[in-house]
């Protein structure tokens, strides 16, 4: 690590601490040449392999920008988008893979986006999964309705539970 003050090619680690709930390490360093101290933050890098074969670093901002288009005109705040991007990154990091295809990242976005806003989900999915017809939209809507019905049924108390609460 080069010293930011004198550009000496080396530095010594004086102290290390985890930060961002263990997602990164903050290191306090000292330059042996000028004796000045500075901090660095280290994170494990995630790489995205694009369709063209080019590899670039993962960017939450790119996730936000891609999803923002699908959320245009919807009741979704910038904070909601930032949380979605954070969830996507956490899911990717939890997979243990340092290099992912851009397509896999898109698939990872779909789940949290569906929870956030179903209309934005359909917009994103229609582009991402290359919907070609109304039938593609109908199939996606049918799946959304079925999943919502299952969730509602699980949330509703059964007849036996309702009777026991009344009596």
C-alpha cells in the first residue's frame, strides 16, 4: 500500500478492525518513511462477467439504476432501492462466489423486487426474461397471484384457530 502523503511503496499495519457488520476491514497504517498514519478499508471484491465476456467490479449503483427504470412512476423511494441493492449484494456474497454472470445478478434482483413492488417486478422481468407475448405476461401474473393467494392463506387463521379464539 503506497503512502498517500509521501508515496512510499510500503506501510505497516498498526491496527485492524472489522466494520460494516464484518463485510469489510478497517486498517490503520503507518508509513515507515514519513511516519504519518492513514486508514484503509478492505472488502472482498465481487466481479461481474458481462455477456461480452468483459469482467468488471460489482456495483450496487448499477443495480439501483437498472431497477429504478422499472420503478419509474411507482411508490418506491430511493431508500427502498438502496435496501434492495444491499439485499442483492448480501445474497451474492452469501453464495460464496467471487465472480458471477450478469444474468445471475438479474435473477437475484427478481425476488426482492417482487416483494417491493409487483408492477416494477413485471416490468423488470419482462425485459430481463425477454417476454415476447401477452401470454408471457399472463403466465407471470398467474404465478404472482398464486403466490399471493398462498401467502394470504398461510396468514389467515384456520377455522379451528378462529373458533378457539372466540370461545
